[in-house]
C-alpha cells in the first residue's frame, strides 16, 4: 500500500528548524507547589498558534472591515486578503484549478455543508472508525457504515465491496487521512482509485492529516477535502471545504442570508454561484487570513516539520513501551506509518485519573476519553484487551520538545509504580484535585 500523502525526505538529526508557536515558554502551577513549563501533548485536539500567524493577525486588525461590498479602502484591503486566501488554500491542498474553496468554521462544518449539497438519492459509504465529524453528517436510507478490518488491503477491499452493492445513482465514499485515535495513515490513494472505478466520488477528512503531511487533491485523485484551522496552528475559527464545484453550485445555499444572494424580490430570491453561495453572513476574515498564513508557513517547512515529528514520535513510542502494563491502541499494526498521535491504556489505571494527575502534578496536557470517535475507540479498546472503557491520547506537534516526551514517560512510570501524590475526586464524571489552590491567570474574571 502506498502512503496517503506525498513522501517528504526527513533529516537524520533531531535538531530541526520548525516554525515557532505561541506559548512555548508558558508555565503552569502544580498542585504540589511551584510550577512547570507546560508540556502541551494535546495537539490533536487544538494546536497552538504559530508565532507567524499571530503576527499576521496583528498586522491585519487595524485594517479590519467588511469584505466584498464595502467602498472604503480598508474594505478593499480585507476583500483582497479574504479572496487571496482561497488561492493559498488551493495550493496547500494541491487542488485543481476549477475546484471551489469554501470557507467554513471547521472540518465538522465543512462536512455538514457537503452533506447538505449531495444530489438526491446519493449513496454514502463511511467507515465506522471515523471521527464523529465524518461519521454523523450523512443521513437517509442510502448511508452504509462499514467496519474497518485489520489491514489496509482489507480496508480497500471492504470499500470496493460496499460500493459494488450500492444502488444506481450518485455515490460518495468518506475517507479519513489519519485516525484521530491512533494517528495511523489510511491508504487514501488506493481507496480513491477503488471509488473512481465504482463511479463514486470521495471526500477526505484531513483534519488530523493536514497539520503533519502534505495533502494533494489532484495527485490522490480525490474530489473533496475538509480541514480545520484550529488543527493547523491557526486557532481563529476558520476551516475549509475544497473540491469539485458542480454539486456545490447545484445545491441550495448552506445558509440563507446576505452574501449568498444575487437578487431578492418580494416573491423570489436568486442565489449566487461559486463559493459565496455557501458563505452567507459576514465572513471570518481574520480567521481565514490566519488559516492561509498557517498553510503557507507549513508548506515552506514540510521537511523540517515531518523530521521533527517523526523523531519525537519514535522517542515517544519507545518510551511508552517501557511503561509496565501499557497497551497501545492500533488498527493496522505496530509498524504502520502514522502521524504524531498515540492512544493507550495502562492495566489497572483509570485513564481519567492518569490524565488529571499528569496535568496537576507534572504540568502535562493530554486527553482522555473516546476522542469523538466512540465506535472506533471502543472497538480498539476491546481489540487491545484493555480493562478500561476509555483511553489516554498523546498528540505531538510543532510545540513539542524532547523534554516534554521524556517528562511524560517518566511521569507515567512514577504514577504506575506509586500512584498520584495528591488526592483526587470525581466531579461531574471528571477527576479533579481535592483542595486545588492553583491560581488562575490574572486575565480571567
């Protein structure tokens, strides 16, 4: 099986010049006293802001104004920024010249938009291992969920069989680029090839893939891709759906309102075509500008980004193998290519308590739960023989250092051997330190 993405050569050294993020020197208080530099190992949920993105936003804010219909010079500047961002996004995902770039809030919004735009009686095939953003938007009797088998080849065969059983009419295959539970890469090119042979279009959920590897729509021969700015080091509320324009232009507007209209009369409304058809209301110009700047920064530094993350991922997985009783969740196998996401349980340990203690006693941020992929995570927990009903997820990125990884591994070994040093209780289903006197930041009310 070939990779889901374009191959980027990596460097042999761990000293890589990667884009800087905001907050890399942030210190957080510990319940045991003192403070620690925050180890953000939750990039898979929301990545920190790039320093270059913060600078770009600061440069734009004095010019902030309405777009498209403003006569003032600031409005013209913002319109140029907003429309220019489409070209940056098109290049970032390797789109075709004729593809539409529609700005949304995030991947969930983008996939719901596409679901609303599907032609009548479209058959949809989706793996039940998908994130809820890709699993839940599709409705109706022609939606088929299939269980992902244990190898990439079996995954391709399962999609082929499912599409062969679809009735006549439009078809759509929903594909993930990288699992948000395990980080494993999916065989996107092979899946797209099968879909094309069966007369189906494809949409790629690239939320977890695009921050870590280049994505190329034309090379992969996929039809649509959805991305989120908050995963791409641009946490300002913008995402995008990029892909073929015909279904989108034929669909009713995603939202009814200003900007999507061509003419409004007493008894009739005519709508615009193109991206504006689905972007009603005042757009998130600042968020779009931030997203474009983040995409440009990543595109200029892919070799270092990939090398940095692969070095840290190898260090992380090697360290976790030394934690007694740790069970790593995986779908395809221990050596399958992945981005910087690892989920696990530890025998006899409550994942929520582990996560709470890592935060309160060591200044480490991880995630515990089912990661908005309940069906997938429960199945993987069962496959791993775990004694827990949820897992811990560690996700690395540009803000991660070797010290963060080593601190996590050392903390897990201490917690497994000796337990937390502080007392914890469950409040509304979450473990929290008892008598937590850590001061909150001054800017909070």
